C-alpha cells in the first residue's frame, strides 16, 4: 500500500476533525478505548474496496504510529533490518543490536493466511528470540506463542498501555509522557 492511501487520508481527516488537543487530553487521561471508538471504529467502517485484513492491519499500524508519536514512545516504522521487513520496533534497531530484551517488534497482520503469518513470525524470530517481545496485532485471534492483541477496543487499549509500560520500565520515556500537555 502506498503512502498516499485512503486509510491514511481517512485517519488524518478524522484526527483533524477530533482535534489534537482533544486527543492529547484523552491520551493523558489513559482513555485509549475512547480514542479507539472515536478514530479506529468509524474509519474501519467507512473504508471500502480494500481487502479486509489489509484494511484492519494498515489502519492499526497507522494509528499506532500516530499515537506513539504523540505519546513520545520511541519507535521506528517500516524498516528492513538484516533483510527482514519490520512493521515497527520499539525503540530502534540500535537497541536491538545491543540488547534484544530492550526491544519490542510489532507485527501488524494484513492477511488471513496463517502460514504467511507464521512465516513472518519465524523471520522476525531470527532477530528477536524472545516471543514475549514480538507483539502481533491482528483482526482475529491467532494461536501463537507471541504476545497478541486484536484490533478491538479493549485489546488495542491494553496494547497501548503495555507499550507505555514497556518504555517506562526500560527507562526509555522522556520527561513527560505526551508531546503536548492537555
């Protein structure tokens, strides 16, 4: 999917409609479920003519990238490391090389093909051995040993809280938790 996509366009139109100040207020109060309800759910219902799994995965990835930026969660997105394509990594590949226990690799599922999903995870495991540090975001439940989250409001909210807690426990967070104060 190209950088100019109907999903990205819809996401930023919705963010503009809601307003960054209101989103920052919700973030600072930990209202991740409400953010999901106000942004993700209306967009997913409005996007047509895109494969269902690609739509769910791409929107989750785009929203995560935006929210991580606003929450000052250090991450890299859409990179290749040791010939392995990564959707997102917290904090970065430099830390991955130093100590993989201090990194999370996030894989946004964009297919229903379980063999492709498992192959992608096997590729990721070449650089991140710890299953607990491979987080998989999917439209459906998947029976795998890695940490999994669904693109549903409760699960996605837990994912955001877990990411926030990870950077706090690893002492990666900056002085303030959010980009701007509410």
